[in-house]
């Protein structure tokens, strides 16, 4: 009896988790994927590199373009809210965006930068590892 | 020196291999001398890894840039304090820290049980050495801390400015101590299961280690939160980031275990549950390390270009499969000695607390790994945000705090109406009084926060009642004056009363969390000098700009080239509250392409927040100065064209003067949040309570208690 109660509670929690997470989640896409798949009114996690020379301060907001890690497709994003310290041109960022009309608007305070490149090991050839 | 380090690692691996063999061989054949030798191998490992760690630490302190990891994460301009801490800022260095701490804690654990539980300890030795061997192999084959470059670079890249914060010195070692300590209960659980001796003995042996793991992990998590609040310029202390979650999960299952183990000690119940919790906690701790090291999930902590995913997945797979096999194959000896007498008893309440904690852990697990789950199921990676986590964790946290108030006062075995009335009157009155006061004060718009405050009131009253009753009882027996009686009471029942103090600390902490998240005012605004804005009931005025040039030789500073900031005047009504000075430091990027002047400020920019912290509220401020104005950019461009590297600092001086003379409007971020301070105070109370509980009892007391519990055990069996 107790087992049944416990199990059904667990199943209930699990199904609630599954349902809400799939409906609340925003898919992570690269710029080129986003251009192909974006539907208005849904939010997506855009990941890619900040295009050099694209960062512009507009009033309280920030405009920049995000490009594929490899290849040229870039998407302009208008964003407002907190900008993390490591945010730089050329750095990898993740930002939650929504398609509004023809443009992509970043969700407030959703900008994340991946850890600075200092953590990356130096390109091979420059150093001899042994 | 690097050779010594490499030799140490190779030697360490050999010692591990020998130790594992000796331990297993010794216990299989009953040849005690082999098990003993295996234990000594662990001591030897600790010595070898201490040497290796010392080699690396010395390399950092001596600026030996021949070591790649030193060149990558340190520099001559990095202050000494941060150079010492930079050891664990890299992938390789943190692996070494892990293995080193593991060897130290394992030695201590095995030393303490050297005359007892030979067979269990032998298996535990093998498991612990297995972990050590894994991490040492990673350092030998994947990411060696002793890789060198010849000729050595003249200067290193420097420690990431974001990590130049005092808790950097203790946060990682604390967290890693927590993680490594989690593997000790796991190792002994494996030993107990393998030898089929799953009574309360092994639990007694690792109880203190489980508690220490819990304490270290908790402190580590809290220090991380503190770092995030006062160093990362976003003003929050928790963001449901994957790595934060990873450290919270073993802490939650560890908390559950610390409660349910009491039921096994007292009543011989919940054996399967307990070993499962211990195995899960250890596995989650390894998974936590894996998350940081693999870069598999997006996180501000994820190390770029990390490549340790595959070995970790294999290890975790072995851990999970091994755990399931052991528990299932030993289920005959894991049967409970008693049944639950009543749903209204301390046992069932502990069970409820366990269920809530595990549910909480599961929710966080699901949310954290959701990107992987959704990618596996639907093909696209998707993630859930903080609102999703809050939806589940807030109600679960409420229940948890409430249970932590009920637990201490409900009777073991079966609560009757009479003792319920006797025990619950005061706590209920406490909760009710809190409710009345808060409603009278008009705090009604946030039901969850209100509920949390009432639950906390319940906890405070119930713990206070326990202390008062205990003290009164001691006075009646020993006739001591109240303060002495209280002291004696705590000293004789450290675990119990230390635990109660922890409950109070947790309740205080959650009051801080509930208040600061529900009643926060945040403003982000662009303000020119002389302008002001309102944040909650405060007015903040931008009085004047500031600029500080940090000379390269100045080791006391964290090493930014230029810091631009503001003097802010905070007032409430007509009353002056505080003068705050937030700034942003601009760091050298070391990129010649940015020009002789440009590179000096072209690196990372780091917020130095400024806040007025108080018991009732914090006023938190951060600034993002605008250096992209044409006037300032012109100085950089002209400087790049005309100045050599030696002369470049002159341009920084000109830039600073120009900024002070014609300050452009700056972007500000203000937060006024109530009771944040109580999060840290609650943390300190938890830590204090934890220390009380974990402190070794005087040996006479221990013997007496052991005798009593043994006879109680005998009685219970009879």
C-alpha cells in the first residue's frame, strides 16, 4: 500500500517534470539553424561567436551579431540587460532570443559568455607537450 | 623540477596499482599483511602526491613559466596571493588538487579504522586507490600539470581577473574536499556490501566523514554564492547554473543520508536506502567533477576545450553499474530489522525529509541534464531556465524547512496526542506569532515568502524549546547554573544539539533567500554625472567619476591597467545612508594586434562592485563605464599610432584625465535587497553547528556512549 502511494507520487512528480521541462525549454541553436527554424513567439538559445565590429550601444540596449562557430552566417540581436564582464567581440556567447517581426530580440539578462579563452590550451605546435 | 613532478605521478600510479592488488589479494586470501601493506600504500600515495603538489605550487610562486600551466594561468603581475591560488585555476592543476586531497582524506579515514573492520577497510582501500588511479591516469595521459615548454616564455598570461577574489583561495579546496570526502563513505559502503557486513558498524566509521563532506561541500557552495554576489557583476548569488547544481546535488543526498543513518543506528531500518544514498552521493560527486571538466553542458564554469568527457563517462558508468549490482546482489542482508510503527513518528518524518531531499535532487538533476536528455530524445539541445527550477524547488524547500522544525520535537516510534500537544504548542505559537506580526506589518503580497518566514518561526521556537528543556533537565539532575548546564548539555550530546543549531542556520539562510528574492528592487539605468534614480526607498545620485591607474609594479592590486568608476551618494529621504564607489577594471589583453595602447585596456573588463551591506538590507551597485565615446577612442587610436610600448602608459593617463574632465553617461546597475546578510549569517550558524556536531567527543564520554548504545542495541534485539 505504502509502496503504491510512494510510487505513484514519484510517477506524478516525474511526469510533471517531463511535461513542464519540455514545454518550458528553449532549444539551443546556432545562427544558421535559427534562421532556418525560428518561429515567431518561441524563445531559442542562440549560441555562437560575437562578430568582430558588430557591437553597438543603443540607448540602454546593446546590438551585436552572433555568427556560427565555423562559417559565415550571422544574426543581428538587440539585447538589453546585464552584460557579463567577459563579453567581448569574438567570444562565444549564449543568449535567449525571440523572433519579433524580422528581427531577433534578446531576453533581458539572458546573456551568458563562455569562459574566457585563457582556459583553452594553446594551439598545438606552439608548445611541446610531453 | 618538472621531471620530479612527472616521476611522482608515475610512481603514484604504480603505488595505486600495487595497493589495489594487495588489498584485494589480502582480503581474498585472508593474509592480513597484504591488507596492511595496501593501507600503507595509501599513506605513501599521500606523500608522493604532496610532493607533486608542492612542485607545482613552488613553480607558481617562482614564476617558472617553463611549466605550461604556470604560463597559462599566472604572470609576474599576478599578486603573490593569487599566484598561490592559481594552481587550481587550470584543468590540470585542479585534477592534481583532487587527487591530492583524496589521498590525504583516504589516509586519515584508513588510519582511523586501522584496528577495526579489516575486510571492509581493505575493499575501501581498493576503491579509494581506484579513484586515485583514475585521476592520476588523467594527469599522465590527458592533461599533465607538468608539461613544459623550452625555452620558457618570459611572461605568462596571468590569472583570469574574475578569479582574483579572496575566496578563490578557499572556495575550490573546500569544494574539492567536499567532493573527495564524498568518496570515502562510498568506498566503505562498497566494502560493507562486498563483505556482507551491513550493520551499523561501517556507518559509525564513516559517519564523521560523511558529515565533514557535507560541511565542506556546504561551505564551498556558500563561498561560491558569495563570490558570485560580490564579484560577478550581476548581483545574484544563485543562478541554477549547471556547475552550481552539480555541487548542490551530492549535498542534498548527503543531507538525506545524515538523517536516515540515525534510523539505521537506532532501529536497524532503511539499510537499502542508506547504502543507495551513500553510493549516489559519491557518484554525484564524481559527476560534479565531470561536469566542470568535460565542458559537456553550457556553464560559466565550463572550461573551454576540455577533453576529459569520455574517461569520466566510463568511470560514472562503472560506478552506477557497480552500485546497482552490489545493492541488488546483497539485498538479502539488507533487510530491515524493524517495521515502521506509525506514520506519526520521527522515523517516518525522517523518511519524509529524505523523500523531499531526494525529490529536490532529482528535480535539479533533471533540469541540469535536460540539454542532454532533450538532445537524446528530440535531436535538439534545449535547456530550462531558473523559473523552471524555482517552480519545483521553492515549495520543496518550504516543506524541508518545516520538517526541520518538526523533526526535533516529534517522538521516536509513535507520537501520541498527549506528547504532540506538549511538543508542538510552542513551535506552532512561534509560527503563528510570525504570521500575525508580518501580516500586521503588511507583508502579504508574496505568499511563498510569508510561508517561509512562518516555517522559520516554527523552527526557531521548536529548537529553542529543545534547548530550554534540555538545560532545565540538566539543572534538575546536576544542579548547575543555566549557562553551565547548557554548555554541559551540548558537550554531552554534540551531534544532537549541533544538529539543532544547523537547523536554525538553515532556517535563517532560507529567510535570507526568501526575503532577498521576493522583495528585491533592481534598476538598470544610464545616468550622467549629477543625475539620480530611485531604487526602492533609496535615492542614488551619481556625484562624480573616478579613475585609477594601477602601475604594473603594484602587486597589492589585482592588476588592472585602468579602473573607471563613480562616487555614488545613497540617501533615504533626507538622510545620507552611504557613499559607494563601484568601478570597472580594464585589464591588459596581451594582444599586440590591438596596438601599443589598445592592448593595455583591451583585455577582460571586471566589475568591482560596491555595496553598503547591513542586517536589514544591502544596497548593491555596479557600473559599466562607456569608453567607446569618440573622444576616448581617439586617444587610443592616436596613442597606438605614435607611442611605443614603453610610452603607452602615458596615453592611459591622458585617457583617464579626459574621462574625468568630460565623463560620458555610464550604465549603472543598482539592487536593493533585504536580509541578504542573513544568508551568510545562516551559513556561519550552519558551519558552527556542524563543527559542534563533528568535534571529537572526549574519549571517556565516547566510551560511555558506546557502552550505552551497545546495551540499548542488545535490549532492542531482545
